[in-house]
C-alpha cells in the first residue's frame, strides 16, 4: 500500500524501518502583521466571535496590551454620530499617573474574562491618539449591550 505524505511534510525512516511523517499545521492568515494581505480591523473583529456584553460590566475594566501591561481603564462607552462604538479609556504611560482620555474603537479590543485586551491598537497608538473631548457623542447607558470580540492571551 502506498500512502502519500503531504507536500509540506518531512518523512524520516528510523533504524527499525518505521516511517515517521512530520507535518506542520497550516495556519490561516489573520491579517494582523501581514503586509502582503492586510485585513481591515472590522473583518478581524468579526472573525473573533463577538459576544454580547453589558456596558455597565465593561466600565472600570483594565485594558491590557499584548504583553499584559495595563494601558488604562475603561471610563465610558459611547456611540459616535456615524454609529461607531468607542471605549473611552483613561490611558497613562506612567503607572496610572497623569492619565488622559483616549477613544478606542470597539473593533480594536477583545475581552478575556474580566480584562480587555488591545488587539489592534499598539501602545504607541494610544500615546499618539488625540485627547478625547466628548463632543457630539451619545454615552451608552449601563444596561445597554455591545458585542465585544473574544481574546486570549
């Protein structure tokens, strides 16, 4: 019987004539850090299985970067005139001191238990983001729900 091994596999023959096939799993591209095939943030958000979350439960949650450092805490969730959901995060690069409010798109965050993870916004983007002024937005009530992507760290 002739069994073909996958094209990306390495076939080894041991000294006792057993055949061992080593294959690497093919991981589908996510679009993050992929310069040849970038995927828009909204598409990545939809692939992360967004789940309903109550706004009141999100207020006060820490926002972490990908290395588990705290970037800030959620102060408010708002809707812009264009219908976008933004998390207002008190960002501070100095151990919680001298923080400023920054608007973070819903699509940039993922939830992991009682933590929010900044999946598509780097710490340098928080530092460069303009100070949130709060004009022309509608704060969402605590009993409203938003769909937050899942994250794992």
